[in-house]
C-alpha cells in the first residue's frame, strides 16, 4: 500500500484525535455513572496527550547545511529535505542522508598491463560531489545502490576499471610523460556513469606509477643519457656560436681597417688636388706641374738614398730646389 505524506499525517492526527475523543467520552460517562469509568477516561486522556507530545517532539528534525536528506513514506521516496527544520513522523517516515561536501576515494589499480607489455600499479585519487544543480540528484544518489551499499565503493570500482582500460591502450613512456592527459581521459570516461548516480566528478589525480624495479632503473638510465646528450648539444652549439662570433669580429675589424685606409687615401687625394689647384692659380699650369714632378723626384731619390745610407742629389737640381721652395712657401701661406 502506498500513501502520500499528507495521508500519513492525517492518519497520525486521526489516531491521536480518536484516542483523545474516547478518553473524553469515558471521562464524561464516569462523572455520571461510575468512578472506574472516570478514572479510565482520565488515564486515556493523559496517555494520549503525553504520547502525542513525545511523538511530535521526536518528529522535529534539523537537516545540516552540508547534507541533503531523502524522505521516505512507508519505504517509498517522497521528497528531498533541504537544510533547515523539518517534521519527520516516526515509524511512518524515514530519511536517508547524503553529504554535499566534496569527497574523494583513493584508487589502487594493481597489475595493469600496458600496451608494450609492462605490468605496473597505478595509484590515484578521484574527487566527486553531490550534483546540487540537479534537483533529482539526491534520489539517484540514494536509490542507485542497494540499501546499505556505499556509493564510495561503487565509484572506486568504476575508477579502477576505467584506469585499467585506459592504461592498456598506452605505452609506459606515454603514461610517464602525459599523466595530465590520462587524468582527463579518466574524468571523461567515468563522468557519465558518475553523473547517472547523482554525483559530479571533480577531478582525477595520478599520484604514483609503480613500475617494476628493472624497468624503473632502465628508464632512469635513459633519462640520464638524454640529459647528457642535451648538455653536449648545448655545449657544441655554444662553441659554434663562439667561433662564428670570433670570425664575425675579425671580418668587421678588416672591414673597418679597409674603410679607414680608403678614407685616408681619399683625404690625401683631396689634399693633393687642392694643393695642385692652388699652385696652378699662383704659378701657372706649367710651373705647377714642374713643382709636382720635382717633389715626387726628390721624394723618390730620398727613399733610394735612405736604403743605401747615402744622399743622392740630381744634376741641375738648383732650379728644382728653388721651385720647390717657392711652391712650399705658397702652400705654407695657404695653410
């Protein structure tokens, strides 16, 4: 038989009302006819009122802030009790409690075979919480399991099976280097079932991959070798860059030296041109040319004499010397 909560309350109130009415009738009859009936009626009244007060006092229940209660009337789900003050009829109504706090289960997936044939243990933690955004979550969280069964154990078994399935499709190196991706796969694949149970999966964390000792040492040696190889590559790159920079510095030095020589030659040529123009202006073109030739002749003879340790004076050099003195005087006055 199924009755609603309203019917249950009417049933209780009716029972207490009938009992009180019977006691009242007996009390009134006893006043007119016999002391026994009077006492019996008074006793029924006292018991009825006392029992009613005690019964309804027990019916007062307070739901904590971090819980939701599933209310049952004669074993059938009726409604969800939110945090606050409620009345729950003893014997006719019962509650099944569910925490709304975030909870977690520690999962150990033992002897899991990877894609490359290595057996390992996966230690992880799965965090979940009652889905408060779903008004039907408390009913599903309570009635998705047999009475007395713990949802935590069911979630733990689910995560273990999901982890075993995912690890079987990956190699050890991938598992070692991509734990975040494995966590996301577990959350995605287990999330649908967890949601159907009224919970919301928060996150999954792999805390440790327990490899066989031999495999662990081999992976450590490989990691050391990779680090040493990387260090050698970095050192070789640095040496190469140093050589390139040195060569570039030498090239820049040569370029600057060449540019300096070219600039000096340009200044010298400009100076000679200016001097020639001045001599032409003062002495005339022929004597200016003779002056330039004489200066070059005397410079050449001086260079030759320097090498032999003697001084060479060309024949007929008096006129040339006078011309040189005149030209140098003109150039000296110009400066």
